[in-house]
């Protein structure tokens, strides 16, 4: 089996071959830390996590860099409006980002560089572009990249070069296709920037957004990356500009495989605060949904498809997870700590089907179908008493292996509060005394607090209701 990935540059699926055998260098566009990240952002981060996990499952060593954009138009404006230093303004949002990644069970990247920690790398890159004739100084002291001097500008976004306006300039970090023009590499200081500025050979100022990612990716991963990911909204201008300035500076291909995640909509509408369908992770957790349930929903559709996120679909995902959890617990009870033996016949094609689907550009729907088919057949076999201890242990091993990719198949270990543990112990003591009325009262109290106690040959077991 060969992993095939859809490359945005070629608009086709390609067999994946990293530059260095056994090693994948991957750069993922991280958050602009001017506010709390929303679920549209996390749709991309979960996709990137699935990609990372599957590469590791295949045996690759992954070196992943995810940037933190802590200096751009938005963060500077936010810090100015609050009247606080830039670092003080962005820190709560950076902390919240890492908390949210943990909540969603996203594996940590190897590096999380902040833009403000790599300004010298950006200055050096801008200087290289000036020395090679791709960049020029404008009247106000800002430095711009000349799109006319880089003949391949527009190849990622498939732009019409005839409609490009070299000499016209775009100073803003984000702009529309209609604004194709020379873009800012370095912005000369203005009073609106306050104390957010660095000294450079051509004058005091700050880097543009696009140069940040080029400088940080090459600092950690070298001039050519195996994979660069982001949302489809990043293709232009951000990734187009990254490509141009990086390849102009190094003379080498910047990215071998570009992978872009589709949009997330809520109730078939674009997410908007004015429509009341704008959700952060904290909003959803306040509504009672767990990080695991949200992760399952964000990973439910193929990454290149638009995902329609609804509260009803979250509820449906919760039911699917309950089914998975019940199956897993039945396997645990059957295995009783036994050593794994051979997989039963009904589970033998689960992993090959899983791999075949994931090798097809991360087809999570096909991979999930393989898992739920195994649940269906496994429950039938368990009901019929056809699964012995060693077979159950073998399926548990399979489940844990697949969960290294999905990140939600294995139920989390319950953290039982001390008071609940005490009540369960008192109920057990009442049963030993044959005081069944007292035992039933405690069981009912546990249920009222959201806990179910189940009596098993190994003793009582607590689960959340």
C-alpha cells in the first residue's frame, strides 16, 4: 500500500515520498493570537493532527512546526485598543490555544515558534530578497516584493498573470484576489504601531505576515518542506506569497506537498457572531460537550470537503462514541487481563481496510466504516459467546493501535471524585451486610449525580451516565 495525498499545487493525488527517507518535515499554519480560536480553526488543526498521527503510524519520524502569529495588523490593533504591551495582550490567547489543543487530544508539534522571537530571521530573509533584486524600498521606508520579478508568481492559486498589477502595492496582511499586487515584506513604523517595532538596515518597522512563516519554516526545517498545511482560505494570498518569497530567496522548491482543509460552516451558514452560530471550544464545552466529542465531529468528514457543523451532529457523535465505549468495555471484561492471541476472523480485515482508506488521501469515512463494521460483527460474536479471552485481548490491541491515529476510539479513563468512590464503597458494604434497601438508596443517589454502578465478577465498576 502507498500513501497518496492530494497536492494543491498539482490539483491531483500524488504518491507521498519525503525528501529524506523515513523523515517528514511538516509546517502547519497556526493561530493569529488576537482572540480565542474558533471551531473553524480547530477543524484545520484536527485535520493536521490526523495527518501527523497517520504518518507516525506508518513509521515516519515527523518534525512538525506550527507557528504562533503574535505580531500582525490584528494583534497590534488589539494591544493598542486595550492599552497593553503586545506580549501581554497575546499571552492569554496563546495559553488558551494550548489548553484547547490538549482538550481536543491534539498531539504536540515539535516546535511552536512565535513570530516575535524570529524577527532577525525575517530581516535576514528580506535582505536576501533585496540583494537578489526581488524586493524594493518604497517611499515610506517599507519593503515590498515585486510580483513581476518572480515569473512563477500565481502558480499555487492559479492566478491570471495578465491581471496582476506590479507596482501597485498591498500593505495589509490579508487581502482579496482582486488586490493582486506587490506585497509588504517589511512595514515601516507608524505611530499606530506604538512600541511594536524593530531596527532593520533599511529602517525601523516590523515584518509583514507572509514573511514570518517563510522565515520560521526555513529556520527549523530547511529550504524545502515535505508538507505545508492550512485552510483553503490561506491559499491566496498567504501561501502564494510564502511560495514566491521563499523560492525567490533560495532558488529551490519551497514545498513538495501542499494540503488544504475545506471550510467549516455551522447549520449550513458561514460562521458569524451576528448570526449567533459562532463557537469557540469553550462555548461548546459550556453546552456540555466534551473535547473528545468535538474532536470526533471535526474529524468526521474528509478534510477537503466542507464540514457542516451542527449541535445535532454533535449529539449523534456522542451516541456513536457511547457505542464504541460499550464495545471496548465488553472486550475488557472478556479479556480479563489475558495476553493477546490471534485476531478473530471478523476483525482480521479491519486494519487492512483502515489503511487502504487512510492511504487514499486520508479517507476518514472509509476508515471509520471499517471500525464500525468491526463493532457490529464483534458485538454479534460477543453475544454468541464466540470471543475468548485471548481473542478479546487481540482486538483491544488492534483498537489501541487504530486509536493512535483517530485519537477518540479508546474511552478516557474516568477520574472518579473521592466522594463518589466513598459512596460506591458504602454501597458495596451495604450489599455485604445484605442491607439491600440502603444499597439501592446509594445507587439511586449515584445515578442522580450522573454515575452508574455495575456489579461485575471483579467487583463494582463506575461509569458516567
